[in-house]
C-alpha cells in the first residue's frame, strides 16, 4: 500500500498522483482495480450519493459508514477521509477525537480538512501531533459555500492569490503532508505546486499540480451538476437508465423471466 512517503517520492520524480473519490464497496473496489494511488471518501457524497444540495449536512457518522464500506472493497489502497463540516471547528479536543474516529472506526489512512485560517492551522497541528496524516484543502472549499456566496473560483484577484499562497506555505509548516487545490487559476496552482515540498492534488486547479482528483460520479457521468473542470469519461447515467427501462419493458411484456432464468421451469405442455 502507498504511504505518505510514497507521495513525496512521486512529487520528486514528477510522476503524477491519481486520487479518485469513492463512497462504498463497489466504487472502492473499482477504483482500486483501476490502479489509482489514493481514494478520497469525500463529503461530496452528500451531493452525489445522499441527494443533499451541498456538503454541509454530511455527518461524521456518514463518513465513517461510507469509509468502512469503501475499505471493504479496497483493502490495499491509501484512503483519505474527509472531516465534515463542524467536525473540526469547535475545539482542539473535538478535532483530535473526530480525526481519530475516522482512522480507528473508518479504517482510513489519513484525514482531510478545509481552509487555511489560524484555527485550521491549529487543527492541522493538533491532528498531526496525534500521529494522524493530514491532507489540507484550499481554494474553492465547498464547506465555505455560504461564505463565498456560491461555488466561485478563488484566487483570481491579486490579494486573494497572495492570501492563498501564504496559507499554502503555512499549511506545509503546520505539518500537512498533501494539499488539495480546488477551483483556482492555473497560475496559482502552478506557483503553489512549485513552492511547496509537499505534493499538491488539483481539482479545477490546472495542469501543474502534482496530481489530479475527480469525483467518481462526475467522471462516470452520473452526477446532476457538471463543473467546467470535469471530464466525463463514460456516460453511465444514460446506460443505467436504458438498462433499467429495458428490464421494465421486458417484465411488463412478460418476456422476462424467460425459461433460461428459471429454476425447474414448468414446461408449456405440462398441466398446471
């Protein structure tokens, strides 16, 4: 299995890191079989799996539950578990307890939290002090959707650019071993990636990050919302609907189940 040292080595070798979200046994299994480096059990499950309008309603118990299922499908892949909204905001004690639950109960290898404020830096330091690896997350942080006034690209203005760059440096100093960069201009993604010694993983952050991450349902065409940065590699939504519709038609028309799908089928010439 990969570990925190693996990803630093990949950055030094300029070999891109592949992170894909997964939320359950089959998606974890498929991502592992596809050879991705990291699975992220993200709070995006709130939107793509649970049907919420944003990520804010996802609970720690949700993440633990889905992380356990994902691990059962991917026992040899490095798993990062998202710390959901308000699970690391109230106190250092709460932060350490919740991070430890994701490791001990969720069977994750690391945790991820959003933001670069002084409180977030303190949270990172506290979790790292518990010997738990931390992935940080800057730029368009979905848990800040109300504060941002929507899902808006961050870092376009010079002051925002410099603020995010400064936060990235502080996050590395706080002990995070990896940084996710989301929804920022490519130039900012390039600058941060070249400045930090820890690897960066981009999602809508351009070509120069040390790796890329996409949401499982996004890249398979199964999500309702498609951001600009998403490439759809397969349209499973249409294929799934077509398959379910065909099953419905066959049942209604009495063509399913046919004899080949029946145990000890009654022959048509037999009396009932």
